[in-house]
C-alpha cells in the first residue's frame, strides 16, 4: 500500500503547517516579545486568525507600522544610526532580539487505535491495535526579527525519529505587503488544515523554496503568492523524486477577501467572535502548481499540472471552506470540505471530508474526519480525531484489503 502525502498551496489560515508537519504551531517567542496571549494571533493554538495572518504578511511584525508601540522587549542594537550616513564605508546598522528567541513545543499521540485489516479471503494482514502514546516529539521553535526588514520563523525537529532537521522561513520585507521569502518551510506549499486551491496526493512535498508574497487590504484585500521550489527526497515518499533543481515545482496562488479584517492591517470588519479573532469574512482563492520534466517518477511521471479553486470564510463561531482541484494529465478529481464550530473560545468541534484521487488506479478514496480540540490553556491543547474511510476496500490493494479507520488522542504544549 502506498502512503499518501498532501502537497498543497495554502495562504488562507495556518502557517506552514508550522511545525512542520500538516499542522501549524504558534511561536511563543513572539508572545514574549509583545507580552500578549497566543490568542492575539491564533483562534486557538495553532489555528491562525485574521490578525495572525496580517502579522505574517507584515514579515512577522505588528501590522500598521505599530511595531515599536507594541514590542515590550527591546532589540539589541548592532551599530548606530550614524552608520547609515557613511554606508558603504561602514556596515549597515541592524538589531537582533534582545532575548532568547526560542520556545519548546512538545506534541504526540496519547492514545492510538487502528482497525484490523483483512483480505477479501478473510486473511488478517494487520491486527487491530489500541495502545498508549508514541512517538512523543519535542521541537525547538524559534522566531524573531532582524533590523527593519528581516523576519524569521522555524523549528528544529525530528528528535523522536533520531533525525534532527532544521525548518526555516526567512522573509525580506521591501514595503508593507511586499516580501520575498526563502527556506524550506512555506505556508504556500505545505499544510492542508483548511480547504485550499491546489489539493492533491500527486505532487511531492516542497524542498527549498523562493517565494514572492504581495498583499493589500485595510479591510478584506488581495493576496498573490508565486514561487519556485526544489523537490525533496527527505520527507516525500510519494512520488519518488528524479531530480533536484531550483524549479522542480512552480506555483501561483491568488486570494481575494471580499470583506472582513484586512489581510494586511489585521483590522476592520466585524468580529463574530472577538475572543478567538474570528472575523465575519468570505474569501475566494485559485491557484496551480506544475512540475518540471523529470521531477515525478513511477506512475506519476505524466503529471505536470494541477489547478483548482476554493472558498473559505467565517461567521460568528462558525468557520468553513470548500475546495476542488483537477490533475490535468492524470485526470484526477480532488475535493475537500472543512467545517468547524467554536462551542467556546477554547473548544473547537470540526469535521473534514477529503476525497483525493488515487493515481494508478483512477479511483478516489474518501475520508471523513470528525475532531474535537480543547485548549486547556492558551498554550496547552488536547485533540481527539477519528478518521473514517467511506469505502471499505483499499483502492490500491490487489487482495481486497479493507481501509483502516483510526482514532487518535493527541496532546500538545508550548512554552
């Protein structure tokens, strides 16, 4: 059985899937810098709200040019302002965080359950399992700003697998709403926490990317993301990567927020739930991703282009979205629907329907995943989810094996 991976373009909700799997995380280093709650930028850690999205779009700085007014911890100056007058005879002055810009994030399943797997002939190929824990993973998160233009977020992770790696996203802001990013952790490529416009199991996880991000909007607004990325063999098992070039994959995503808080200002609009930063809003998006010749191997070799569209929004305590994509060469159709309701600001119920085309068998394998997440504190969460396959038989099985439904109870905390 092949394992599916999701490569996608996402600019609505949730940082790259910080950190760094398919779920995103807040960076407590920023909470320390501004001495504010995680809820300032997140509608329940780690889901990013309207202000958090604007914070990212401003290069990880307080929107509206109010960085100095809200930063409670001073930066350490490296060079005086007079150096600017004699540049290039002197280095350009800068500053770095005046505090340790690190935080610890620990997460992992507390309880795991998986169905028994049988062939159509009744032979058991995998026993039913129900056990506690594992693997519990600790990640060291970092984030901060350097000088007037540079913002950085990232993580050291992989400790549980004895394969520590660094994920990094660094941005250079040329002007409010115009920045260029570089690194191997990107919101416009990985992550599928809400429906997004390029949603498929065909393309590999992004490697190192270079990305342009253009944003406007005091209320609502427009966002254009374009980038190129090298494919990677480190985290993608499907498909096998044949090449590793600067433009193995190319992607573009556009989003228009019709109304609500500004994509750049983080203000304006009407907040249906101010305690979690949910603004009454509606956004439409469209995008595509293409792969260069030789990037995809095996039965994915012919796939070069995926395109799609999505709609997402919030009203009161309710948040939802829907997406559809098409693989142009393999002719696979992909659907996603996601809906959530905040029973309380600290309690989110959610259900997700995912219907991904399965390459090689020309079939879909839909799943429905209801979940409940409770934030026991702003930086402590407990989440229960059950992944149910609507088809009993695994499409890629040659012996009629059944899909394996799973239940997971996951805990997380950060400080």
